[in-house]
């Protein structure tokens, strides 16, 4: 399947030249590279979250294949969606799906289903791809969309992804796409976001879910982050580092109702 971009010209520039100019604002040349298992990266319009995504992904020694997971904002398609073949048409050119790894991940999972409907209009995975292409023009992806479920399900999906990566004997960077607190005052967002960031830095997906529920934190991508944490730990991750945090208010100057963005590397 060929997937056409859903938010080019909206969340990010729709032309190659415009996108290249935008990338130059956010990609950090010469950044120290971390051999990471997993990454948390935001997915808002680049004007708001591009600095966080750019700094975070610039700090990672990206594998040739990236497993990119996002939440389901549209409500369409299967709850746990994977695409195993085809390419995503992007302003920088086609980004091919790594069918070899994707098909093994699908076969190793009791939850994932082949489905393009959940992916067709979902922006959370798409907005990561231009950054990945800017950092590695030959990058391949395995795109997944993860809906809300229970912790045990997230852990099983994550461990299945790790099993598949080990089976293929190839490195893969696992990227969980998520924004943090939505539309709360800056001071409230900062306090709530610290709770989920601390849980992620502790590599504790149970604490992450508990924090979002207990403190009513509107983190949209907690599901893919839980899956990523489970997979990364299964692959041997022991540490995490916060690369950058800011809110939309830090960009616009409007601190009354902000969205939080955090970039974290798991290694």
C-alpha cells in the first residue's frame, strides 16, 4: 500500500524545499549520539514541538529501521494496527516500510493486526517521519497505532516487538510518539508533566499509567510509551535521559492553556 501524507502542509511544510528549511531550525548538527533502544518524541505542529522532536532525535544513533508507534486520535481501524508493506509518500520522498521486520512483529503478536485504516489519517506517526528522513535518508519504518488497553496488553505487545527484533538479529530504534498535558495553565502542566516524565525516566510503565489516572493527566500517547518501555527493557535498556522539555506557551507566550512536549531517550 502507498500511504499519502495526511497532515503535510498543516503540521509541517508540504514541499521538499520548505521542509528542508524547517528541518534546519530543529536538527542539531554535531549532537552527541546515544545508542538508544527507545525514544519518546512529541507530535504537534512543528512550530510548537519541532524543537523538542529535533533535539531528541538528533541525539539518537538511529538504526536503519525505526518502529514508530503513535496513539489513535481518529478512532478508526483496529485497536492495535500495523502496516507490513508499502511506502509512505512524504515531501522528502517515499519512506519504505521494512516488510521483513514488520511481518515478523505481526506474526509474533497476539494483538497486532494488519490494518491501514487506523493509519491513513493518523498524524502522530507521520510527523516523526520527516525528522527520521532528515537524519537518515534511507531509513525504513514499521508503523503502529496503539489504542487504549490494560498494562498487561501493552507489556505483551512490547515484549513481542523485542522478541521480533532479536529474532531478526538487526537493530531497530523504537519511537513512541506522544504529547504530554493538554490545554492547562503552564504551572499546572509543568507539575503534571514532571510526574509522567519521572515515571518514564524510571522505566516504569506501571507508574506512568498510575500517574496519568491519579492526577488526570491528558497525555495522549501513554499507550505507545508503555509499549516502547516494555520493549526497550526486554532488549536490555537500563537508563533514560530527558533531552528537552517545553510547552506551547514557551513558543507562543500564551501560558493560559498550554500543551507539554517532552523528548526522552531510553538506552
